[in-house]
C-alpha cells in the first residue's frame, strides 16, 4: 500500500520539526542530565606503606651512620662509616625517587611524564646546583675528619 498525499505532508512536517530541534554541535542543554557526574574508575595511584617502609628505614640508618661519625669524630674509621652512611642515604633517596616515579609523581616545577611539555632549564639547573652543593659539603666534611 502506498502512502497518500496527506501522509507525505505529515512526514515532511515531522522532518522539518525534528531538524529544527537538532543542533550541529551536539545535544541541547535540555537533553543533558544535570545529575550526571564523571567518576574516575581507576584507583588513585599512590605510594603504599610496604613501598615506603624500607625506603624510610634505609634513609634513617644511612643518615645516622653519616651523622654520628661527623658529629663526634670517632677515630680513624669515622670517615669510612660516614661515607658508607652517605652511600646508603643516597641509595634510599634513589629508591624513593624510582618508587614515586612509578606511581606518577614528578618533581616540583617539572611537567608530568607523557605530557609533551619541555621542562624549564632553570628548574633543572636549580636541582643540579642544590645536589652538587650537598655532595660538595658532605665530601668536604668527611675530608676534614682525616
């Protein structure tokens, strides 16, 4: 059965009305649900206690080994123990940095990994300068023990 002329007119009117309701860039504000909230399904990545405990323990032992011989100047072995403590402290710091990087943390002032942004050379120079100064002070202090 073929549609008559009256049905064609009704279809044309419906098509015109539905076309006027559509917008070229998406749904209207009326069509959106105001209670709709985006929720991140993945859990937040953060350091766990089993990751932090060995790092903090190594850092504490290393800093004590570094600090006591320097503070009290105990005999000939003081410089060796202090350098060993400095080495253990630096290992703990590196371990902590790798764990933090693995969960997505970055150094202050540096862009996150994969963002495509370039780090500012002044921030990198500041980090290198502070690190070099700390190493120089530590080596200078251990050298003064002899």
